C-alpha cells in the first residue's frame, strides 16, 4: 500500500476534492459555492467545519 505524502500528489488531490465537497455543502445551505470553493482551497478542513456550523442562508 502506497503512503500518501506531499511528493506524490495525493495530498493535493485530497485537498482539491475536499474543496469541491465544501462547495456542494455550501450550495446546499444557500451559500455561494464558488466563493466557498475558493476559501476551501486555502483553509481546507477548517472551511468544512465553518460551513457545517453556519445556519442555512436566505433563499435566493
């Protein structure tokens, strides 16, 4: 089994995938998926926690 380390790209793929998941969660809460995707690229798992704890936004 191959270990994930920063040199083989697994970390980056996981981080990018998490940002896409966060975008979907944000859209489900009536928030901007694009902006949460951008934020997630920088703060990753912390963005997930913030999105989950935020109340649902007003309908558009």
